[in-house]
């Protein structure tokens, strides 16, 4: 099991550019999440999904879009990148049938800089 | 609004010493509380989970406590090692929710 994988690990974008952050999990988890983590701050939820075809907004969704066409993949799309989107992005997944453990498994993160 | 507050924000200790990190929460209704360890440049990894009925749980040199009445948890690290240098994040899940509430974390640095 590779767990949760994210690509790329690092990326520098110019203001106004677009990109997609990839997230894949091989644990057959129903729930997937995208978070951003700014220096000295806690993780903030951008979007989440409870299964293929179902997505919902989190705390800070503006400027982002997601899709969930398969159980494994949950890409995050940035349109018209802004400096405020400079952050580290983490993807996570959780088994809907985890018998109450509620453990999220995190990917290694993508460090994004917008200049 | 559900909130999780952690203290101290940062902590520096010498190798071999013990330390205790604090977590206060206002999440309601309470389902469970989990401590994660996040090494620099990596994603968080779960250390332990506490449910309503549990007071203490250990994972090696890590011991978590929970007081559901006062809505407080602590993470005690015994005989610290250099590899304990990391951010420790307290995460609380509300009953019936898909979305946990994260604290900002405590940054721990262990010096030789």
C-alpha cells in the first residue's frame, strides 16, 4: 500500500496561472479531504468528498474546485492563482467503515508558491 | 463555533526530559479526540485516539489523557528523544460529523 500520494511535491506558479494538485489513495477509502496549512496555523479544510461523485465545500473553498470521479482520485484545481494561495496543501482520506477509529491518513503535501 | 486551542505554541526541551502539551476544546457534541505528530515537511500521523469513556491511553513514550468534563486533553512525552522534534496537533471530531476540528499545533524542539 502506497497510502495517500500527492503530486507535485513543489510548484511555483505565477499570478493568474492555473494548476491541478493530484491526490490518489489506494486504501479504498470513501472519504477524502483537501486541507491547506499556512505557517503557524492549523489545517483548514478546503473541500471534502464522502464518495465518488459527491463533493462539498469546507471552510476555505474560494479559488478552488474539486472533482471525484473515482474512489481513488481527488484532484484539487486552482484557477487564477493568487499570492494568498501560497501554502502547503495536504490531501487526506478516511475509511467510512473504520469501526469508530475515525483516523485520517495524510499525504506528504504539496508546497505551492504563487508569485 | 467548534474550536480547539493548544498550548504552548512552542516548546524547547533537552533530550531525555519529559514534557506535557495541552489541548482545550469547545467541540460539541464530542465524539473523539486524536493527537497527531507532524514531522517537518511531512503530513500528520496519528499517535493516539481518545473517546468519551477513556481517561488515559499510551503509545510507547506518549501518554494522552482526556477530561471530558472540563474538555481538556494533554499529551505527555516521557524521556524525550531528538526524533520527537515535530509539531503535535490536537484534533477533535464532533458526533455525526465528517469534518474534524484542528488545533494550530505545538511545535516541540528537542535539543541534545
